[in-house]
C-alpha cells in the first residue's frame, strides 16, 4: 500500500490553501463591485422614475401651483391632487393613493409663473446631485385658455393648497 509522506501532504495543503485564499479574494472583490454597481443603479433608477412621474404629472394635470406652505413645494391638480415637497436630501410625492420618496439630493429649485398673483407654474427647473454630479432638470406645462380660466377661478374661490 502506497501512502504520502508528510512533506507531500504539507505541500498539498499549502497548494489548497493558496487556491482557497485566491478564491476568497476574488469573491470579496466581485462582491464589493456588485454592491457598488447596485448602489449606482439604484440612484439612476430613482432618477429615471422621478423624471417619468413628474413629466406625466405635469402633462396630465389641469394646473401646477406653488404651495402656500413653502416655496419648495408644489401642487399638481388634475383628476387628483398631487403634492410634491422638495427637500435637500429627498423629494416626497404625496398622491391620494400612495406616497413616493425619491432619495436624491435637490438644489437650485426655481419656478416660473404665468403671473405672480395666481402663481400658476409654467416651468420648473431644479438640479439633482448624484455622486457629486449635478443633473439639471426642466419641466414645463402648457396651459390651454380653458385650463387657465379653471385654475384662476379655483384659486380665486379659495382653493385649498
């Protein structure tokens, strides 16, 4: 019966240990890369969803007004009232059926109005910050004459916002 010497067994264990260490290092490297990739894609997905939702809300609404609460909040009124609150570290969207929170830093929020009395917003511009990269966003609302009259009448009647 043939057997291994102690030296051959030690060399075999050493080779196995080296292979195991290399495998563990590669696993750790891939794991870190995947976590970083996942975090980056999560922010990009949130940005994509935010752009899509705000664009849809702007296009499908009757009017967009600035909230009386502060200048960093807007209300979008259509079939249902939607409230947006732009905070420094996130954007909160309150819908009658649900609320959404987008964890994206916002800066330089600016609204442009048809007139300053009724504060009907035609264009809203702000910047988002993702990984120290500023991304400017611009959303516009075109009003028909009927929508303008409806919006002004609702605001004159003491529309709650």
